[in-house]
């Protein structure tokens, strides 16, 4: 029995450095992916919606679209982008205040904050949190103008995070139109894109296994159409 116990302890001690190395590698991969995006010139928008426009690579597909949200597909993985109307309005009327509305839960394996320059040469902030459940990674990226969420395999997490930031840098907003549309209401009634990546209620425990919907399906959205502002055709 003592030999078995000793073997378990030794195995745990040997495994710990390996886990740490794996996490360090993942963090480095994410940092490298974001750094690569930030080193490039922000792309000009090729899709236009009522309140904002954005750019996506030809390799990124659009699954569905609403006035304030989109569901994209990247390398077979769906992820959502939603307009941060509340933050945009807050920045317009209370520029001295700042907020971070990312729907984060505790125990992120990766949390990174930084600054980027968008296509209009405006400096904006981003905050990315990643959570792990087995081989699945939940990615939440919040910026001053839009927010993203997606679930991917661990091997794809870094590249998906980079793609999210690349799109965020291309976003151009019409703050006046957004304020006009939403500040005349008693409550901010815009709805984010309805996707079934997550259970509807965030558990108090904040565990990722409770938060992630194992089916990882997108639900039945109404397909929307964006205006094309470049030569790229769909």
C-alpha cells in the first residue's frame, strides 16, 4: 500500500511540471497570435450593417446575422460577435468613465488585456479570457465596441482568438446612430445574438463544465443579410 501511495505521489509531482508547461505553451501561442494581428495594419470593412461595419477574411463564413450581432464560422468552429451598444453609449456620454462588460466567470486559464489601434486610428481596449473544460476552450473577447464568444478545441484556441481580434480592429461604428436608436428607450432593449453555445443561466459556482452546452449547437437563427462594401462576394 505504501508503495502504491508513493507511486501516486511521484506521478503527481512529475505531472505538475508537464501541466504547467502545457499551460505556458498555450499562453505563449495566444500571445503570439494576438501579437501577429496587432503587428498588421487593420483591414478596412467589407461588410456594412445599420450601426457598424466590419471586415472578415474570405476564410470566415457567416452563419447568421441580426442588426446587432453575427455568428461566424472559422475552420469549422462557430463564434458570435455582438455590438457593445451599452459601452458605446457610455463612452459617448461619459467618456471619463470606463467599464469592462465581459461576461467572465472565475478560474480563467488565460486572461490578457491590451490596447489596439482600429481602422479609424482610434485606440481601443480589449480583454480576453479563456476557460478550459477537458479539450474544449471557452473564449470571451470584449472590446470597447464589440464582444465575441466561442468554444473551440484547445489546439484552435489561439488562432480563433487572433481572428476575433482581427475582426474587432476592423469595426467602424456610428455612435450617433446607436445612441439615437437606444437612448430613447427606458431600457436598453437590443438583444445579443441568440446562440446555444452556453446554458442560459450562468451558474453561481462559475464552473466551465456547467457553462458550456455539451451539444455546442447554434440554434435556429433567422438568417440576415449584410450590405457588401467591397468587391468580395458571398
